[in-house]
C-alpha cells in the first residue's frame, strides 16, 4: 500500500513537470543539471586517466551519487503524497528540455527566413556541436532539423520514459547519464577511452526511448503535412544506417514525416564525418525547421501523456494485486 500511495503522486508530478516545461522552458537560474555538471567536472579532474577503467569508475560514481540521493528522497516521501508530487514535478521539469529545444529551432528558422546568415551561424551552437563557420543556409537548416529530431528523444521522450519506468531515481539517473555523454562521451583525443563507459551507457538507456520517439514521430506526421506510411517506410529503411544506434531512428522518422533528406558531410572542429543520407526528399528549408519544431512539441506532449498513463496503470495493477497475510 505504501508503494501504491506513491505511484499516483508520481503520475501527477510527471504531468505538473511537463506543464511547467511547456509554460516556462528550462529553469533559468540554479538549474540542477548545471549543478550536476559542476560536480561531474570536479570528479573528472580527480579520476581522469586515459583509459577505459578510469572512465568506468568515473561514470559509476557520477551516476550513482545522484541516483542514491534520489532513492533516499523517494523513500522519505513514500508516505507524503504532496511532497512526493512536488519532488517528481521538480525532477521532471529540470530533466525536460522540449520547450527550450523547440524555441531554439524556431529562432533558427526566423534567422534563416530573414536571410541573416551570421545570426543563424551564431544560433547553431545552441542546438548542436557542429562547426557553423562555413555552413550555408541549407546546411544550417539540415543541422537544426537533425538536432531537433535527435534531442526530442534525449531531452524529452527518454526522461519521460524513465520517469514512468522507475520514478524519481529513473529520471534523475537518466539525466545524469545523458549529461555525462555530452561532457565526455564524444570522440576526441582526451575522451576516446575515458568517455567510452559514459557513451555506451547513454546508448543503452536510449535504445527504447529513441524507437518510441520514432514511433510517435510517425504518428504525428499528419500534424506537419506528412504521411505516417511514408514516415514509417523511411524509418524502417534508413533507421539503422546512422553510425549511432539511436540517433538514426529519430532522424529517419523525422525525415520521412517532413519529406526531406537528412545526412551528409558534418564538420566538428578538426573532425569531418560523412553521414549516410536519410529520406528521399529535398534538403530542409526554414519552413521545414518550423515543422520540425512542431514535431518536437507534438511528440513531447504525446510522450508526457503516455508516461502519466503508464504510472497510473502501475497504480491500478498494484491495487488489484491481492495482499497475502
């Protein structure tokens, strides 16, 4: 009965957190993720060594500490439904980034539509790590659509999925994993070995959410003038062509829903990658960037509704379960 008493406040907290994100976007001051980043940075300075074993230790401590704190907070609020609701709402709001993500995409679309290339190039680092200095408008639009598609999973669907599956520890743990991947999981001389554990753990935690994101994108295709059948076809055909086991799922479904072609040459500082093409359509335009932002919002709303429903379903299942004395 104690667990039953907690799952309904969890569901309400997820809904409230999603509403807070929709209304206000990311918290502007004292963001918990920024605080975690400072903690992880300090921990990295103590544990760094250019090998995978040190990276695995770093990942275990950096993820384990906030998860243990979340477990303790969950236990303390087990019989306090109001406190539990507030806790889950705060965790959800701090973990979600859908509203801010869509907003950044619309800013890029406006700058591209206005023909302000320098402002559009300055906007791209808010969305991805690609070098914008030599990118022309079509490539800036493509980079933005790809970032919106990928981060709809990372910053929206995945946190909600883990909140539904494992409550506060799930959403806090996922956000820690995803933040570590952004910090040390990328390919560079410093993190090629040290960041391996963080990158692989991020891949694992996003396996299901990325495919759920793709499925929701297929379902939402009519909202942006697309056809679900075409989005599904491109997803199934091209989803595994991307070097990431997860990003290609989201990007291919978005390409099919929007009727555009993604992929191509990407420059990250001194590193150049040639990505396979996803989709059969034309290169993205500023109008397509706006449509991609609409997809982010629609998929996020659907994922929030599913997360709340899943947590409530857990409540109902436990209520029906007989108690043996």
